[in-house]
C-alpha cells in the first residue's frame, strides 16, 4: 500500500499505535489494551505465514490492511465493551483511514473484518485467506491459554457477570472458537497442533471437573477483580505481582501466565 505508507513521515505501525493510544489510552481494560492488539497482529502474521507455506498469496496491500484491522479490531471497546463493540470499532477504523488512498474494496474488507470479528457464532462465513477469517482466528488465539483465562475473567467481570457464572458462560464460547479454528484451518495440522494445548488449558480451567482446583479459580477471579478496582494497566505487570505468592498453585498460575505473555513458545 504505497500511498498509505507515504502519507505520513511515521510508518503505518507507529501511526496505528499513536491512534490507538489517543482513542484507548485512558481506558482501564488490560484484557483488550494495546498489548492485546499487538499479540493479535503477531498471531495474524503467523497465520498468514502458514497460509503462504500452503500456497496462498497475499499482496502488500492486503498485509497493510490486515495490520490496520488487527490494530483497530477492539478499539471500539473504548466506547462499548459489550459483544457489539465491532460496530464502534469499525467506525473508528474508518476514522483512522480517512484521507488515506486505499482501494475501495480493501477498505470495505478492513471495515467488514473489524465489525464482524467478534461474532463467535461465526454466522458470517469467509474463506481461510480472507481478512475476516485471519483476524477472527488471531483474536481467538489470544483467548486460549493462561492469557485467555485472565482475559475472559476480566471482560466478563467488566460486563457485570457473577463470578460463579463465568465458567458456564466461557466454555461454549471457548469451544466455538476452537471448533471454528479447526474447521477453517484443519489443513494446517502443525498450526492446529501448536495451539490445541493452549485451548485445552483454558478449557480445563473453566471446567469444574478439570485439573485446576476450585480454590485456584476463585483466587484468580478475586485477584482479577481487585486489579480491576486498582486500575492496573497491563497483564504483564499483574502477573509479575503474583508470581511469588505463598500459595504454590497461585504462584504457578501467574508464572505460566508470565511465560506465555512472552509468546515465544507458541507464536510460530
């Protein structure tokens, strides 16, 4: 996207980060902050790499557009933290692109991906190499593992869900995400195999019959609730605060969360 990249003395990535911070910087929501968007972008680029290896091709314009979609997909939560935040995000993505020389079809694909990325009934179908599919699955990957556990708890508490009911609400949502990933990317067994253990970790945590104790689930939810009240800014800082807890199970949880935030183990 030559015109877009030349439209500002700063690069596209820097411009997106500045825009995000201007619109979202005052919002206390670590589960959906800048770090979440950067992780989703990294996941999306990883998916694109797997697809290239499988014979798919992507233009430079598409990759630049995917970057915009990833970095604006949850920005609408600054205005609306409900399941319908995609519309607000789409409007803010359109604001970001105002004045940029972007082909009309690509602009529409970016806006459609942002608006529909969080429809976890996957009622809007799209091929595996579409921007919507790549963004949606990249976003889903950040709902797996220890990162996903913390993020689920925070956003459901933010939406006023009773902590005792969170597990029952998470499990079908989590399963839907995993089934969608395996349905559209089942032809990439290495990719699926890398992320299945992370899905299983999150699923096990929210399963009353799983290996995580009720005491741990209750403690993690209470810690998350306290951190929300204290308005701490990011999950890495939160995980560092509890890595040396006297309760071994709690310390283990936050140590694993911290390691996962480094992303090196599962990003390929």
